[in-house]
C-alpha cells in the first residue's frame, strides 16, 4: 500500500506543472490585474492540492510522505523539462 504514494505524488506533480503551464499561457499584458488574479488563484489552488496530498501521505507515516514528495518533485521537474524541450 505504501508504494501508491509515489504514484499519487507523481500525478500531483504532473497536474501541478500542467496547471502552471495553462495559467502562464493565459497571461495577458493588456490586462495585468486580471492576469495577476488568475495567477494568484491558480497558485493557491495548486498549493492546496499539493498540501492535501502531502498531508494525507505524511499522516500514513514518514516513509509514505517522503515517497509522495519524491514522486511529486520528480514528476513536476520531468514535466517542466519535457515542455521546455518540446518548445
């Protein structure tokens, strides 16, 4: 059961990077206030999801929490590097 946490963490990391990419694509220089609000809401939502997943993992134990954190970190950076290399 403990090995599900890296998968959950990786899915959360990928979702985090995907939502960040979508939020950045929606930035508009003509409407800086709206862009700021959109980025702020997006950031808060992403943080809440990550905090909820990590809190649930750490509630199951330190090993589960660290595995979820590792899955999150690796998947997020892999997604960011993938999108940077893809263009």
